[in-house]
C-alpha cells in the first residue's frame, strides 16, 4: 500500500478498504492500518531521523529501501508491541525480497542506530518552522496556517493531523444502536450532531446495518454541510421543489439533503463516469426523485431552475490530513491556484442555476483562503445580482430542530467569520476542517 501511494497509484483510504485488507484478522488489519497511516503521517520526521544515520545523507534511496526504513523507524519510535529485533529483521527481509540485497546492510545499520532513540528530537514549537518539523508537516503549510490563524490554531491543526481520527457514523435508523452493540460495535455521542456517533470499538462496515444503509460512515463536518445545504434550500422563500448538487460523489451530503427535503427533486452531478456509477449505486434507494447526471458542473447551462444548490467544490483537502495524510506529501503551494478557476466556474454556474431568492452553499474541505474566502469574494465582486448571507441563523435553526447538540452549536458560533461564513478548523471542533459560505441570488 505504501508503495502504491509513493507511486501515485492509490490513496490510503481507498487502499485500506480493499478486500485483501478486509480479509485479515482484526489484529492484523489494525496493524496494517497503523503502519500505513502512521508512516504517512510521520514521514517527514521519519525521513529526517533516517537521514541523520546515513553515511551519505543526501543519497537517493530506492523506493523499496526508503519505505522499509520508514516502516522500521516508525515501529521503533511509535509502536511498543513489536520487539526491536523483529522490526529490524523484518525490514531487512523486506528489502531483500524486493531485490535490493545490496541495501540490506544499510537498512540493518540505520535501524540499529535508531533502536532505542526517542521518536523525534525535542524541537521547540515556538516558531512555525519548528512546529512543522516536530509535527511532520511541510513547513510551507504550517507557516501559512500560523500566519492566517495564529500559532496556537496551527498547533491544533497539526495535532489533529497526527491523530488517528475516530470513525464517525450517521444513524439513518434511530434504533440501530442496540443492534450494533450486539455486533461488538461501541459508539460514543457525536460532538456536533445529535444523529452522529463516533466508533470507539468494532468494525461498523462488517455489520448488516452498514450493508443495508441503516448506518453509514461520514465525518461530522461533512454531515453538517449536508444539513446546512438542506436548511438553506428549505428557507429560501418557498418550499424547495428542486435542488442541485453540483459535485455530488460520493453522495453522503446528497443523502442528507434528500432526507431533509423529502418532497424535493434532486439533480446530483458528477463529471467522472466511475464515480458517477458509485454515486448511482449509493443513491438508488432514493428512487426517481434523485437524478444522477454525468455533467461537469462548471459547464452547466441552466438559468433559474433550482430552489437551492450545494457546491462541495473539488479542493486541496488540507482540512482532512488526519484522514488523508499523504496529501501533505503530494501538494505543493503552487498547486493551490490551479483549482481556483474551476471552483469559481462551478460557483458561477450554481448561482445562475438557482432562481431569484435561491441560495447556494459553497463548501470545501480546505483550510486555504485561495480556495475559500477568495473564491467567494471574487464571485461577489463580479456579480451584481448575488449577496452573501450569514450562516449564524442556520446554527440556531438546526439547534431548534434537534439536529445540533447544545455543545456543538456553541462550538459553531465561535467558527462564524466576520463575513458570516463558517471556518471549521481541525482541532477546534473535533472533526475534519471545512469552509462553508452561503450566497443568495437576488435577481
């Protein structure tokens, strides 16, 4: 799996759900998950530790040797149930089996030197660059976050990125918890939403309730966006009859909108045929009132047809580093501007697609202003027939409906920006990071 990620042939979350992993015993599946995500989270720090013990620190290692060293260093420094000698021997064998026998001695020597060493140096965290190295994040990311949100917030973002997030589920069947408990799944209340739960023990995906769609995996922040999109459509001046989901796959937010707006027809767009097939399968239970359409939302040519729209825009995903740790290794600062033109085009099309009085919810799982505030500001500056609306009323409305918990509503009130958007920073809300803005078409 780590080789596939290194070669750009897969994402950790997808690879860890493959059949070969599911077929492992529970203990082995947990170890595989810990190794893959742990190595990816701590890769920057692990590479620095290994580099210090190489005879030629600047030497370019073969991918197999590099990953074997990372896996060995991670187990030596961060796991305590695998004996050091077993870690070293297995790492050497991995390199030999990969056809790099000449590198076996180097791997053995480096890991022996690392054995017993602390997992990372005692870097001071008073500066962004030191925090980046101590928390195994790219320095450019941490420096930006410290500049935008302050060093304390940056520290919280980094801490969240290094933790294994608890799986979050949405209860579609209100009575499902006793059944899950009988299947060995232990749940804890959600932090934001009354219908959300965190999985403390067990494998939800192995239960009949999950296979039948009566409970589904979905981060609480993602669930919240679906709730806000449904609220926005239903409070746009008249009962929502038709709602547009511009970037619908994998469909979790679409399902929430369909649940909260049972009389509305929903058009769910997806530009990728493979993802569209997955979307159709997931939304099949909604029947004919949900149309899954192969369409590039940026090229939609619809005017005034919908009562509301959700733009969950493609983005860098920097709010999900705890769940998708390899993003930090693939993303470059110059990449951020590449998505903005598409994000603006999709938002323009969505605003054109709603009727006067119709509302568009724009969201990303990014922490970067280029993909969030700046996209919204550009659209507001260029269009005279749209205006921003505050999301503060949505918090009170969802609380009154019993959708938000009291504690969740209090947290979210502190996340409303001066412009009325929601900026959800990891570490502050106990969920992935998101940005959410609400825009209304006036004429």
